[in-house]
């Protein structure tokens, strides 16, 4: 399975898709303007994408808790940069073994195999016979879990193949980027009784979990508003001749919206109990003009280079507003084409206080000095999330400051103990749905569009994500 290359989409197909968004989605946007109608009540093909598939089973009364697995056997699909980082984490976690590896590049598969063997585990079976060889891995390998870190367009095919063959599935972000594929993941997970987890590492960031702990203990009061995003200068990565540069820039040619919402949105969704007491209901999105990628290409490639001739649909800055079923609001930003320092905003505002990131700071009424921020660092001694308190030393050296190790640790722990996963298929679908919903809104003059209710009402009954421990 390829980990850092995918076939380039044709420009003609992209233009057709943009025209389709502008015309076929009008029914969805118009329906959203009239208020909260049932999912799929609008007209057109995109409205049908939001509708509940007729064959979909009734969602469970409680989030899936599959039978415990004493020792988790893992097949890993896509071992480029991020996939290799996860393999390095998994060989350090008790109770699991990577027994199969799939990658379109044999050298990458061999590199992962060497890491596994160096950790004292048996050599894994390798699957390197083309970009769909993951299907053979899912069908014939004796596995409990298939985990993928491939380019975006392969996430759904890998997860579906895993679940159809009786394996649990886990994927890097976003889990999907069309509404149809979001429903496909939900439908397959419900029909097969298998987990499908989106591995959102930022849910396990130290500051993000500190904020969640403060929310759970009531220090911020009732949560009313949040702001978040993915603001990361990716120009050099998008134009690279290796890694993500072989596929990620292609999405900017034809898509205009928030292409990567989950890093910022995941943690604030947890603070708002999304799918567990509330849900995303309505989205409005708009994009700035597109300038950054074109200007970067002109500045970095000589006259006549083909990359200087590329044009891009993706606005340099996209801002989306989400309203929840309970009326709360979330601002989600996407900014990857302009010069800037990294930021995810990470603001959570409640009736008694506020947490805000970059830099991390807190204000709690009656506790903080009047009208003055306190550094979040001052809160860790008393309010450090128990997961960080327990695993901080073990996570040293892991990617993204340790959060990658913690997400992998929690996945294996939940599978071994038969617990519901921290992020289930409904969370994966809801957060990923922002991708196409933002594209639809932008294409229709920033008209509101409705979120599908992937839980079909169960969000009213499911309990909030607890303050989990190691």
C-alpha cells in the first residue's frame, strides 16, 4: 500500500466536481436555511449523501465495547513517516505485536520490519504487491486490528476492507473527506460489529487534556463557545518531491474548504460532549482568495517549470462556524498556504472561565487575578490529566511531544480490556464531515448546511467521554 504517493486527479474531473458543488448542493443549503429539517430532506445528489442509508442498522444503545483481546495482533498499512512513528510506539506497548506490514514501497516495509525485529518481536509478513495489496492482508492475515497511515483517499478503503474481514480498524486523520464515505464507515462498523477509530493525536495533547480536566471538574462552568483550527505553513511540504508532496498538494487544485479540521476540532468537541450530550448541527464556511501556493511556486521554481503553471482552488484561509444542537458555537480555521508560525488556537469559553492556547493560559473567575491571564503551567501540578501524569515518562521521545504514544497506548488498552474506544466511528464521521460540508457551503456563497446525525439521536443518551486513566 502506498504511504506517500497517489495518482494525480485530473483537472477536468476537479472542475466538474466544483460545478457539481455549486449546482447540486443548492437544495442542501436551501434546506438548511429553513431550519432543522431531517437529514437528507434537501434535493440533489449531495443531499442524498447526507441522508441515512436505507440499509443502515439501528445504532447501539451504548458505544461499541467489543470482546476483550488478550494480545492484539496488528496489520499496519502505510509505513512512511507517520506510519513508521506509530510502529515505533506500538513495539513499546505491552500486549500487542505488529505481525503484518503493507506498503507500496518494499524499502519502507523492510524498514518497519527491522524496527519490529529489533524490538524482539517476530518478523512480520510483508505485503508489497501494489497499492491494493492491503486487501490481501485484510483477507488472509490472522489479525485483530488493521491500522493505516496512508494518503487520505485510501483511509476508507483500508478500513472497510478490515471490517469486512472481521478486523477492527484504525486510521490516521481525516477518516474520510466525503459524506458518502463517512456514512460508509458508520454503516460498515454497525453491520460488522467492529471498531473503526480515527486516531486524532491532539486529543491527547498535554494542554488539551488539562483543559478537558478543568472542564470536567466544572472550573470553566457551562461551555458555550470554542475556537480551534489547523494553522500550519505547509508550502514546502506540499511542493516536495517526496512524502506528502506526492499527493497532498493535489487536493488544493480542486477543493475549496476546510481540508483538515480534526486536529483543532477533536479536543474542543470532547469538551462540548459532541455525540455524547450534544452534536454538530449546522455549518457556515467561507474562504479567502488563493494566493499562497502560486506565489511560493513562482518564488522557488525557475521560469518554465511546470509547478509554476499550477492553479489552485483552495482559499488560503478558510473559516467555518459550527452551531451545535444545543446552540453552542465553534469557530474552525484552516490556513496551510501562507507564512506563519504553527497554531491550533484551542480556545474553550465557559460561563465561569476560559482556556486558550498558543500560548497556553487560563482565566477562572474568582480564582484568577481579576482580568488577568494565568499561565497554564501553573495549573499542571494540581490539575494535570491523570493520563499524562501516568504516561509522561513512557511517552518521552514519541512524536508530537508524546501525544502519539498516548493515543496508541489507549487504543491497545481499550481493545485488550473490551472497553469502548475513546473516539469511535461516529466521532470519526462527525469530525471528518466538516471537510465536504465546508466545501458545499463555500461553493454556495457561504450558505448554511446541515450536519448528518450519524448517531441517529443516540447522542442524547450516550455518556460523555470520561477522564480516563492509564
